RNA sequence: GGGCGGAUAGCUCAGUUGGGAGAGCAUUGCCCUUACAAGGCAGAGGUCGCAGGUUCAAGCCCUGUUCCGCCUACCA
């Protein structure tokens, strides 16, 4: 057994680098396809290739790593599959920004060169985050690293698209969609972030066509879209207006006349004036109303959200106004329109109004409803089974409260717009015949998808078609759009394992066990994985979805670069050690609550790592002594006690992890290691260790090594580096802690009597120390102590525990049958039926001691009074359970005894003062 | 507008079938006791947001209410 000297303070840096590399070299994280053990799979939420590790990743990855390391140690065939996401819009924006800085643009480069540029950049810096995950200790199977745009995954994407199209679940059509005028692409509904802000509600007078001196006043938040109005609506049952239905309005600022229609869905009689303009091309509600009344669409904005000259013409806007408006951004156009209306006295009032506007989730630009041809997934048939899977509990969402969120969204789900007018991503596998649709040739000049007629028939397939089924031509142009990034992410749990091929990996590791993610991508990602997984594999992609908290800064603000409140996990890792950061995040991962991360907390757990480190040093100091493994029941009292406690912690940590209560597991380990193992056990065994080669010493030494080794294994998933370093230094069997068995509780390691005995030690030692503190006797001052109890059994217990009590009480203990100790010069204290006396010697500030005793007396008196009141209550004695009554009685009895002794101590001190 | 969560010690948070209010950090006093001063020991500190209700008993259950946060939504 080698004795090894450890440094006085734990220095994580070198340790982490060494083990990190070693684990990879040994291939401990590589899962084996077809291995006999039951598999346990987690697929990583693939971080963006553009990204670097932020604190949210650190939390997310730490929790996954804990689960994976724990299951691996339990003997499961554990696979944690890593990878990255191409993150269409986000990545394209990053590279475009680079180009911009070089005075270049993607349009100048052209599509192919631009995509090549993105790939180059991806190869160069795309794996930054992978390296950072390794630093964190993430035990991913790096040999299976995937990327959403690698060949295998791209094949899966095409396969899914083609099959959905065959099933009639993908269609192309012209719809009003959310459009980002900066990214120049369509967005899905959930890619729009809504923001509350103070806006204005404009009241505008529309003259009736047959009576220009009579006006119908409407209310709107977007006066500039008036130019695109194609009707005005009132409520059909509104007596103020319903006689106007069927008549016409002269649309201000234009030479057009538009109808007045009745619409009970669109119009809320209580709101505004009860009359509303209908602009089908610029508002989702109006679009639907337009369909109900067969109104034309009149788009007055171009794809950059500027006033479109062609639109102005079609809208028959007054020529003088046209010149002012052409190509103006929508905001400025509003000002002009308002001025024009005011000039004609058509704008009687402007009210303040709370409203929500939508912003692009990638670039925060205000999105516009925009009419354009797009690809959609018909979602209802996919959503129904996905709803059922969660309702039946086939998929569990943890914490369960989020299930309602999921179900609510799924039940109201709308078709998913999956086409994006960007270049970086999976190109839509649809082609158009250049003979049938000659205009599509312009696509190659970069004109984009708007060139393709909305009702053109695409040929969808896994590869480019050879001949057109209509005209037998063989020349095609592929649809220029790419798929929403989340389309490929939705396939992640099975595409990464080889689907659509029936690979051994797919058979071994699918369905996966647990998905660990944040709430922010429940709809973007989780819901869609469930739908796609059920549709294409017939199985739910995972059993459990664990949703963890969002990490905020110490003030509770969302961390963001612009706010400058980002806590960089890598900095903290090098400052305090990776294990300290991991443990901090783990301990704060309580369900349903955001994490406000503070530096002090990390520092506190850094101290914890050091505490464990020093316990290891202490243990290694004793590594040369002889050991003897005795059967549990023959071991010394304290050994039996600590093993009983250890057994309990093993059980509770396992249970906590089963229930995804990472916070509980962390606090159970923290409390046990620090406050039971170090504070009491290591202190209590010192006499036995120092006594040299005695039977007790040999057994204790054995228990010490054994329990500490188990503790390292128990802690390993939470603190992988520290535990490996210590485990390698202490007596152990095996080559690495990573692949050792996770501790399980043992039936025979339970001794309630040892726990009782320890409880006596704890009580007596604590009261002795309290006495010392009262008298201000420092721990190094040896004292004469007395001990007795009313019950003779308790007295004999004191006798058996005398060595422990002397060790921690730091004095010579005289146990007597009764309190026949000197009346003066002994301070008497009572606890749990025991009376403890401390001999008063030397100069002591008795007044101070007296004050503090009085304070204690007061507190106890208060409690006693309350208990007396309760026991005197007739209702209580009649209705409370016998156990509760008994407990109260015992507690009061003990309090009374303590109080009487305290008062005699008080009198005694009074005499001495 | 709807839904959800939170409000407990100076700060950050636990508190799982309703019965003596807890932890970490910070703080006070004593102590470098031979693993650890990034430590040890002993303390101080709370009308559990507010108001009602159920109960012998409420941080916990019910009703209402205030403030904060999140999700969601087509009041133009």
C-alpha cells in the first residue's frame, strides 16, 4: 500500500487535463453496438456550430454527464451521443457579418461560393464548443460525433421530406407568413418573439362612397397599411353600422372604392370604433377575413419592408403621395401617411395603446406579415399521436408541470412553415421543370423562391428527377429554399444513429432514455422530435424529458452579451476548478426554478473540493498502517455508525438521481461528507488510528479506506476529476473510477444501535462544547468533565462511550452514578437525560457566561410555555394522534428538566460572581 | 387576454403525504486542537408577501389579493 504525499491545496488544473486525456485515450466513453447490457442513451441537444460554451450549456451538459456516468457505472451500455447543429439563420448571419467587415456580401459571392465559405469557417472554428465540452468532463462518445449537415443526416432529412410529401403532409402554397426584412426569410410562428410596447391607436375617417360628407371612423395601429385596404368591416349585429353593409367606402389617399362587409369574427364591437379596416396582405386576421369575403390581396410593401412602387400603383394611391412614399421604410411611410390624413382632416384622434409587436428571434428586427409561396408541414396528423404519448405517460415530462405547456401548445398547433429563403441549410428536395415553368431559370441568378409560381407543381424526390412527367424535358432547377434548421433537429435522436438504415446502432441505442434540455426549446425541438420520432420509427424518441432551469446572473437577469452580464463557465472552471462549477450548477438545479448564479456559491463549493482533498490527505497519512476486514457486526461502534450512515446516503443519492433531483443528490453528498464524515467520523477515529497496531485500529483503518473509496465512487458523476485523482491515490482495485460499479446500499450495513450511541456522543459532545464556549475555554485547554444520568442504563452507556467523549470533549471525563460533584466550581448542563458538568478553573468571565445562560433559559421557557398551552388544550388531547401527544409530553418533560437545571446553574454562577 | 411559477434568515435558495422553521454564503465570539484558516467550535438572525377560511394544529390545504418573473395569444 503506497503512502503518497498530496499537496496541501487541491490544484484542479493539471489534474483535469491529465484525466481528461487519459479517459479519452482509454476509450471509456465509447459505447458498443450490440453489447449485452441494457442500453442507456442520451443525445446531446446539439449546440450551434457558431457557438462557444456558455453557462447554459455548462448546466445542461453537467446534468447529462451525471446521468451518463451514473448509468455507465451501474453497468448500463451508456451512450451519450454528441454533435453540433448547423443553425441555418444564425450561422449564415455570422458569416455574412464577416463578409460585411471585408466589404463583401453573400450576393457578391454567389450561392455556391458563399456556402463553401460557411463550410470553411465551420471546419476552422466549428469545433470550439466540442473542445470546451471535453474540458467540462463531458463523457460523450466522441467517436460518434455528428453534425446536422453531414451526409448521413442529410440523407435522413431528404428521406423524411419525401415521405411526408408522399403522405400529403408537406405542401407548398401562398400564405401570409412571418417575414424578417433583415434576414430576408420566412420564419415559423415560434421564431417570432412578442414584445409588449406602448403604441398608438389611430382613428381614421373613411368617407362613404355615395355620401362623401358622411364618414365611417375606423381604428388602427398601422395607418400606413390603409393603402392596402380592400374592405372595411363592421359587426353584422351592430345597430350603429349594420345598415352600411353592402355599401362602399372611398378609401382615403387613393382613388379606390372598397366595400363595407359584415364580419362577426374579425370585429369586436367594444373595441375602438367598432369598425375595422381589412388589409389582407399585411395582417393575419385580415388575411383570414379576406378569404371569408373573397377580397383581393394588395401588398404595398416589398421584401425589405419598404413601400413597393408596384404596390402603390395597384393600390391607386394619389400620384402626389406616391413620389413621397416610394421605397420608404415602413416606419417613415407611416409618418407621411399620418401627415397626409391630417391635412385632409381625416384623423380625428390618436390614443395611447398597449400592443405587442413581433421580432425575429435571431436578429430582433420587427417582422412583417408577408404574402409569399412557402412550404408547410400539415401538422395535425403528426401532433395527435405526440399529444397522446404525453397524455398516456409513455413520454414523461419532468417536472410534470411543463406537460401542460406542451399539451396546450400541441393542441393549438398550426401548420409549420419549413422553407427559409437563406442559403445555409438543407436544400429542399424539390425540382421544377424549366420547360413547364420557364421563369424558374431566374432562380439561378439569385432571384429566389418568389420567382416560382405559387401553384407550380414541384417534383419531389430523393435525387434530381431525370425527366419531367408532364413534358418529358430533362432540365430542372432545384427549389432555392432551404429547410428550417429545426426540421433536421427534429430527426436528431434517430438520424444520428443511422436511420433510415436499420443500423446496429439504431437497434442498440434507440429509443433513447432521457432528453435533457431547457424550457426555451420545448416547442422548437422537443415537440417536433416527438412528432417525427413517432411518425418515422413508430416509437417515442425518448422515455423522459427532463427540463432544467434557465441560468441567470446574480440579479436574476437573463445573461446576454449585450448586457455584459455573462458568466463565462470556462473562466470559472479555471478559477475554481471544473468540479466546483459542476457541483454548483448541480446543487442549484432544483426543479421549476431559474438559477441565479453567484460567484460566492462557486467559491463555497471550491472549498468543498478542498475539504475532500484534505480528507484524502488525512487518510493517506494512515495508509501505511495495518488493516483487518472484520464482519460488519464485529467492527467498532464508530465504524458501524459511519457505514450505516454511508449506506443511507448511497440509497438516497441513488433515489434522488432516479427522480432527477440533482439538487438533492448534491446536498446529500455535501452534508454527509462535510458534516458527518469529516466533522464527526474522522475526528472520532483519531484515537484508534493513533493507538497504532491494535485490533480496533486495524478494523477502523480498513473501514476508513473502504468507506472513503465508496464515497469517491458515489460522488464521481458529480465531480469526475477530483474523485478520479483521489481514487487513484487511495487503496483501490481497477484501472479507473469511470468504469467502476456505482455504490448500492447493503442490507447488512445497518445498525440502529450504533446510530443511537452516536446520537448520545453528538449530544454530550455538543453540550460540553457549548459549556466551553460559555466559559470561553478554548479547545486546547484540557478540562475535568463530569457526566451522569437519571437512568442507570444511560450511565453505563456513558461508560462505554467514554473514550469518544474524552476525545471530542477534550478533557478527562468522570462518569458517576449520580450528581455528587462539587457544588461550586462545576457548571452543570443537561441534554437528553444526561447531566454534564464542567469544572471551572482559572480566571473566567462568569458574568458573561451568566448572561448567555439566561438568554438560553428565556428561549427554552418560551417553548415550554407554548407546549404547556397545547397540552392543556382539551381539543388537542381529544383529537390529536397519540404519537403527537406523547411526543409533546416528552419534549415538555425534557424542557422542564433542562430549565430546572439551568436555573440551578444560574444560581450557582450567581454565587460565584 | 389566457396559463404557469415565485414571494421563507442580510443574500441565494431547500422544505415530498399538515404536528418542534433548515442549508450555503455573509455575520458575531473563541481557536493556527498534529487532514483542511478555502479550516474547527459555539452563537446571533425569520409575525414563512397580505387578508380571510378549513383544522385540535397551516410555510404546506381552500378562497381572495398585491408585487415579480416566465410562457402564450389575431382586440384592429
